[in-house]
C-alpha cells in the first residue's frame, strides 16, 4: 500500500484552502460537509465559495498566501492553478509538517483525497493512488449501485440498540448470533426499507428466542419486462440473497441468471389456459418454504401488482402471518412503450392511460367498450394477442375511428423486440402475416403515431417497422 487510509475528524478544526476558483470550491464543499472551519486565501474568491466559508464559521483572506495563514490549521489544500504558487504553499506546509494536498499535483501531495461513497455513518473511501481517475469514477458508480441507500440508517439502528441488547442478553455468543441474524436477515431489510418499527418487532423476537426465531420471509419482486438493466437495486439485492426462487414464464433468462447461484430454482409458470402450478398451490408453496426459515423469492415478470396476481399471493402470506415485502418492477406497458418510442400520455394526444386485460373469457372479451372507446386516452392491452381482432372490432364498433393507430410489441425491451404498427382496421390482417408471438402488448391511441419519430431501440433493424 502506498497510502494509509484514515478518516479524519475535522469538526470545528481549521482547514486552509488556498485558491478561490471552481476546483477550490469542490474541495471546500468536501471540507464543509465534514464540519471543518474553512480558511480560504486567494486574490479572487467565487461568491459561492465565500458563502460556504461564512456558513462554516470560517474566514476569507482576499490576497496572496503568507506563511502565517498556516497558523492553527490542521491541514492544507492548495488549488490555485498556478504552478509556482502551488509549490510555494506546499513548501511552507511541509516546513511545518502539516499534511498538504495539491490539486492535480500528486507529486506534491502528502495526502490524497479518496473517492467517497457516503452512507453516513457508513463511509466507503477508495483510491487508485491518483493513477486512474476514470476507473475510480466507474468503481464509485458500481459501489453506489451496490450499497443500499438505507445503509446508513441500518448502521444507525444497529448502533442505537447495542447497549439495549447488551443489557438484555448478557451471553456474548448469543448476542453475536443475534447481531449476525439481524444484519443478514429480515430485520435489516426492514430498516433498509425504512420500517424501523418492523425491525424492532423482529429484534424483540430474537431476544425472546435467544436468536433461534424462524427467519423465513417472502420477497415478491417485479423482474421487469425483460431487459435485466431495468431491475431495481432492491430487486437485485433480494435476488442475491434468496434461498429459493419461484419464477414464471415471463421472467427473462438473463434476469433469472442474476439470482444467487446457490438458490434452488422452481418454475411455476403458466401458459395461456395451461397452469403449470395452480395459483392456490403457489400460495401454499411460498408459505411452506418461508416457514422452513428460507428467504423465498417470488419473481414475477413486470410489476407484481399489475396483472400479476401478486395481491393474492401476499394475502395468503398475510393471513398466515409470514413476513413479506413487495418490490415494484417496471411493468410491460412502461417498458414496451419506452423501448418502442411511444409516450403513453402526451399533451396533444392522451390525458390518461388505461391498462386493460385482453384475456378472452369464453371466446369473447368482456370489457366496458363504451369507456374504452373514449377519445383522449391511450389503451394498453396485456394478454391480448389472441383477442386482438375482437378488440379492434369492438373499439371501432363503439366509436373509435378505424384509422386509430395500434402498435403490437413482441418481447419488448429484449433483443427479440419487434414492433408492428398498424390501425384498428388493418391490424387483424397485418397480425395474421406478421409471425408475432406472445408475449405481446398492444397499445391503442394516437400516441402510437409518434413511434416513427421517437423509436431509438431497433433490434433486428428494419423488420416490421411502420
Ligand atoms: N405483471 C406483468 C404482466 C403480467 S400479464 C407486468 O407488469 O408487466 C402477462 C402479459 O404481460 C403478457 O401476456 C403480455 O401482454 C405482457 N408482457 C409482459 N412482458 C412483456 C414484454 N416483454 N413484451 C410484451 N408484452 C409483455
């Protein structure tokens, strides 16, 4: 290691900053964020910087640097942009054995400022030793994505219960077991989701059972429409800590591949009309596995609460007293619309959007056609491929003009995405020769007319467009 990483407590201490421009401002922001008093020396000082100095209870010294500016400071940062001035300040600081950092002049630095991911009180600081700032930025982006936003909250929660737990559980081994279960179990997830009261209840249970309470939990997670990049951070985190996953047909293989490798995988998919595993049985399976103490992942395409029967599954869990949490996903309507360049609402076209199931019951689609045929709205039909000719016919019969544009999107957001654009009148014929297959989503409304101009995602370039 070329450097010793340390975390400095600068609260109320004076830090010297020589320089009054943009670079100095960025350093000042960092120093101010940790409560340092700023002493800024520069012939010209940006107004924002001067404000920051005032807010920190510090001083501005307009003019040139002089060695007495180092009196009483604990460290110096130099960002004048003038090589000789930088070097002169650096020499003066070194002469007093003060830690000094010179912006963009690593050879003059006795300390460097790391890249930081701030989840206070958790702070991750890292450095490439000044060699690869772009790499540092890329790493930081990854860490930002990896570390839950509520991590600081979790550290705060755990910290605030330490004395409490020590009093109640004197045996150190038991206490350690409880801590580990708190950090790795449902209690931590509660706090990360902002539910400290829920975590508190689980902690009480742990104390009552000496760290032996069953910890099973169900995560009902929306896997999005297909592109794994559309998963939420929380979805990914829960996927990576599951012991068993129940997934269905709409979950893309690329998404399933992100589930923890060791997790048992159970397919409970349904295809139209044929249920691989009946819904009540799925509900039971989730509860059974959670009762065994497992972290059960129920992974569903799109959003679990939109045509996903997610509500039924957690109703059953709620009745059975099993803890669960629900993570929303990007629903097919949002995913397909975005990737096909079709805004679902638009000031000139549609003031509302309706998500409708186009599922056929006894060969007919049983819907409120009057309401659906009103102008000024966008209709999105899920599960509507087989019923599409009926849907087009009914919308025309109830007053939509036959020229109303319609888009049929197959496997939206994936490399197999295809978009077929037509009109209510022509779509049934276009569909017959298109070779499109489920899953598809149908969007009806004049917003579809924007597709030709706004499409940006064109897998299999050239096919079926327009
Ligand atoms: N919960 C899901 C919807 C489940 S219903 C969601 O929020 O997206 C299943 C229907 O969703 C399919 O019949 C199809 O109409 C639609 N669907 C899901 N993913 C899709 C995709 N990638 N492309 C097109 N349609 C999709």
